[in-house]
C-alpha cells in the first residue's frame, strides 16, 4: 500500500504536483500537495491541493465546477514531485484558460498563446 509519507517533502511539508490531461497529455497546471492532500486525492478521486496563500485544502473545482478527476498519480524517481493524470472538466487555470501555461517566450518576447475558454 502506498504511504504518502514516503515522499520527500520540502521544508514546508509540500511537494509539487503537476496536473496533466490524461487523454491529450497537455500539461494543465502545477500546484502543491502535502501528505494529507495526497491521501485525500487517492481516497476520493478528486484532486486536492494545499493552498499556500489560504493555508488550507483546495479541492480543484469545488467553487468553479472545473473539477479534476484523478485517473492516475505518478511519483518521480527522486520521490519529490508528483504527476497527476486527470480528467479535467472545463478550464484548469483560474484565468479560465485550459492550461496555466498560456504564455510562451518566443524570440525573447512573451506571447499569449491561449485565450480564455469562457
């Protein structure tokens, strides 16, 4: 049985979690999890993060309806980063874009490559 405490957390007790669309492979966002957020995600199938600014748990989509349903959780080779494969309902970014990675650096300039979905 997987033990969330087996991961290597930073000094604040957090590990980065990269959310990726399980079907398309698109990288959607990065957020933080602590051991309890990892456990809650695995128990419920709803991706749960730790909000550093609010100092509390954040179930993706609980207020926006843009839910992340867990398909699979992967641990990297150093055990200090997670890849969370999800089924994303609606935009993943709080700016209403599909992905938080909507700005590219091209020829030294920042270029917006994605418009809001709604």
